[in-house]
C-alpha cells in the first residue's frame, strides 16, 4: 500500500491496512518523505516539491504498526534516491524510532544496500531489484564488496 503519487488521509490508509488484514493478507504500507516520487521526475523537480518531515513518516509508520501492519516499507526517493546527497539523518531517525524487524528500506543501488548493511548489520531488511540478489547475499556474508566492506561484515549465529 503506497501513496507516493496519491494524497491519502491517514485514517483512510489505516482502514486499508485493516481491510488487507481482514483477507488474511500481510499489510506492508510504504511510506516516504518525497511527494511525487518515482517515474521520470528529475532531482530538481523533486527538490522543488520539497520533502516531508521524517516525523510524519515515523508517526504514520507507528500508526500502521498499531493497526496490525506486518512491515513498513521505506521509500528511498528523497532519502537515497534522486537526491544530491543522501539524507542519512532521516535513516537514523527512522531506525531510532521504529522496530528494526518491522522496517524495510528500499535500496535501489549496491552503494545504498552496502550503507544499510554497514550501519544496521547483515540482517538489515532491504528490498532490492531481483538482479541484485547475489550481490546483496554475498555482501551479507562478507564475501563481496569494496575495500570498505569486503571481509568486514560479520554476524554471530549459533
């Protein structure tokens, strides 16, 4: 359930989450800070449109989780995609205020998923393009990456 191109009141969006759950499906609303993201919008057009305060995203995410959402998908536009510089402050706000096991960041490029793995660990929830599965799996195991990541991603498992 995404509203990147739509203006959807929070009450209606919450009701959609509940409707999805009523069909025994998992609701995974996607929230972001960039209005009009996606398609062929340029960085300049998106900058001119402005971004929402990260608190807006966090408040919506909490509301959807309280309504029973399975996972909150985080749209990358305005954060790491179609921006002149990444908004790591937004990522930090999200990871500090929402449960790690309930958020999934869009990571459209290898540099972006490497950032998330470096900062949130090998088990960070990410949604990526299917063509990047091998790269991400190898990065999670520490057997792929740049000099910043190769051999430096570790986990402790029984």
